[in-house]
C-alpha cells in the first residue's frame, strides 16, 4: 500500500487529454513539492515535472502539473502512442522521513 | 549531460551483502545529491537513501540498519551497500541524481537516473 494514492490505470484516445491524480496528506503533498515521472517498460523512470508544475528542459508543454492541498494532478494533452507508460508521483514525507512514491498509473493510448 | 553508469553483482544468496556502484559521467559531481531507489517486481518504487557531496546521508528508516551509501569524489562514484539481504530485497536498483538547494540540502526529486541493476536474492 503506497503512501501516495494513484489510480491503477487510465486510458484515452490519441489526440485527447488525460489527467492522472495523486492523493496524499499534509505530511507529504500538503507541505512539500511534488514531482512526476514517466517509466516506459524496461527503462528507468524519467523526470517529467518537478516542484509541482515545472518542466525540465526537453519535456514538451503537453505535460503539465498542478497541486491543490493534499492532491496533485498530471495533465497530458495531445496524447500520442509514445506516451503509453507508467506514471509515478513522488514527494518528501516529513512524518516518515522518506521520499515516497505513488503506486503508479498505467496510461493506455487507445 | 550527466550520465550514470551502474555496476555490481546481480545474483545474491540470502544473508550476503549487496554492493553496487554508480559512476557519474559528463558533468560535475560536486554540488549535487545522489540517491538509490529500488523497484520491486510489483513495480513499487522505494527510496533507499541519499548522500550529498559532503558525505552527509539520509536513509529510509525501514532499511537504515542495513544500508550504507558513500561517495568517492576523486572517482566520481556513489556506492550502495545493503547487508543481510533476503528475497524481499529482490528488485531493480537505480542510482539517481538529485539537485541540491543553496544550503546543500537535497531536493526530493531525481532529475537523472541510472539504467538500473537487476538484483535477485535466491538460495
């Protein structure tokens, strides 16, 4: 059971928009920055979003992040088949004194 | 662009010690933090711990008694030791770079990841 809660899977058609949620508590999301990662099967995770809504160099603006209270959302617009991957959220948990991750959400582009 | 190359034994017996090394290429080693993360066969990500360039460490309390993370500045390498392994330690181990604040505290996200090392613990 992960500290951060994500839906196991989401799906949408190419070209459409999808959102992935990440829910936590005041000890983690509520008082710390959140990051998002994309993991293609067989590869290492890749940073998509850091500090709630910032994109590293090279990440297209189709990817966006937002946070409100103890929840956060990753948005992906203009879905492409290459976006099929597992997406994880992560942050610091002050009560547990660890970096925590969500259980991951599998995105299927139909 | 910083790249992380991992090496170390991938097959261990219960009670043995896991030793992995992560070599940092293509960028500055100093001024950043370095972490290790494990991904279980069920795909859950578990943060093992981190070290900053001055050698200060933080460990996951659930693993703290068995974990040592160290750095070798002249070699630009970060190492992980995990003692008394069991089957529960099986998974893919990643090293990762973490930015640091101006006060040298590690930020809680990983912006560069190694390719991963598959570790299997089996008798």
